[in-house]
C-alpha cells in the first residue's frame, strides 16, 4: 500500500469515526520505545520516511521499560503526553485490560498484505490483544565472551548457573520475568511445567533459591544496552539481553562475543495507542500505525536489526543488512538453526501474576 493510499484509508476511517480530517491531524507526535539499536531501526524504517512524506515532527522517548507505570500516572492526571508506545505483549495486555490502550480493528485500521490478505490473517496468532499491533518477534537470550570461556564454550542455558566451569560475573535483568523461568528449567522443572510451578508460592521460592546460587556473581541490568557494554568491556563472562543487542555487539562492533541460543525466550513487541488523546492526536497516531506496520515497513526494519517481522507477508522480503551487506535471515531468532530449543513466553501468565511475583523478586533482590 502506498503512503497516499495509507493516508486516504486512515483519513476515511477517521472521518467515519467522527474524528478529524487529514489536514487537521496533529503535526507533532511523541513515540516511545526502548532506545539503542532497536530505536535506530525504527527511526530508519518508520519514522524518517513517515516524517519525510507528511512533514510530521516525531519526538523520540526511550521510556518503554516504564510504560505501564507512566501511562497509569498520565491517565490518572488526565494528561497523556505520549502518542504511540512500543511495548511487549504482556504489557499491552495489561494496558488494554485497564482501559489505557485503544482497541484496534486490524482489518480496517491496519494495511492489508500486498496480495490483499487482511491484516488479521497476516498477523495471525500474534494479535494477542485487541489493543496490540505486533512489530517483531524477538528473544531474550545470552551472549558470552569467547575469550573467557576456555576451550569448551557453553551450549546450554544452565551454563549460566555453572560458576565452576565458567567462573566470572554474569549479567541478568533486574526483574523476575525470564530469570524465574530459566531458574526453574535449570533446577529440573520440565519446560511444559514451568508456568504451572511458577504460579505457586513454592515454585516461586524454588526459582529464587536457584537464583540464590549465583546471586553474588550477578551484575543486574535495567537497560538493554547494559549487557552488550559489560561484555565489550570484559566485565562479565556471559549475560542476558535482547538478541538484537547482541547482533550489534557481535556483527557491527566485532567484539569477541558469541550467542547462546539455547532456551531463548520468544516474545513479541509492538505498538499501542494510549487512550485519552485528543481527536487530532489519535487520528495522527492511527495514521502512523497503518503506515509503520505495513508489509514492506516491517520487512525494512530487519535491514537494521535481527528481529523477525510479525507479518507473514514480510518474511520473504527480509534481505541483507543495510550497512553490513550480510544476509539477515540466519541472525533471526526464528531461524531453524537458532530455534532448536526455544521457550515460549506466556503472556497471559505474566499479565496475571507479574505484579505479585515482581514484588517478591524485588524483595529477594534487596536482601
């Protein structure tokens, strides 16, 4: 779909919904994301071409890690200053359930595939919430220093807990999600039973007890750029982060780092539009969303980062890295070689249990 057709389609929708005409849409918008290589890929694939074609000024904010809390506060204050927000699927579910994210009809508010396939079919099962527009499939996994692991580089996730074979600091994210799952897997819980165990107080204590075994060896991170920097500086022997961040430090920076794909945790990332926007800002946000999530745009993002596009029609269009000239398909978490042993993130579980388990995790961390 061309930009002109996109604008016309969204304008027609906005007028039908009683919003505003195209010329009355807001001419500035704040888009919230995660920063680093990921935000750069969005800038190249989405923001810059959209701004060039519409004249709209896009302000980048890197507060996605705090999206739920900040949107709650903005809504309570009656002053929502964000227009489009990049969130993980579990956060989108929570925001939708709380009425803080706009419900989207994919077949009228998102572009169809080039062959006419409706967006609902093109995104398929990745439409995990009525308010969520998926962009990418990514994974949280581990990188390790190739020069610090001796002659037997790690091949399995439980190497993280093996401080005898792989001495040195590890970096883990300063939150319960992912860490609790890995801990249970490495404490003998079968993959298919992890969430059944984790929903019980006993299972939560089991996970924390396993994490206790390496607590003194952990540097805790809160920003996606932390682990790549710690690896580059040689301050950790291995650490978790997003696979796209590791791609950057390995392929772009040429650091002595390799990827440990075992038990990588698949997740979805995408857009929500906050509720509480003026008609002009909502119309502009909807217009941007239709443009930024069409087939070509999602494939274009993969030119700058190794995340798999969320549309089925985008996958065949993934080509080479825009600057490095290397094929990007083998660097995707969904590549068959990389996906031999994956762990599927349970969105509904964390939407239901995140607040309680996170509070318990932070209390454990503070001990």
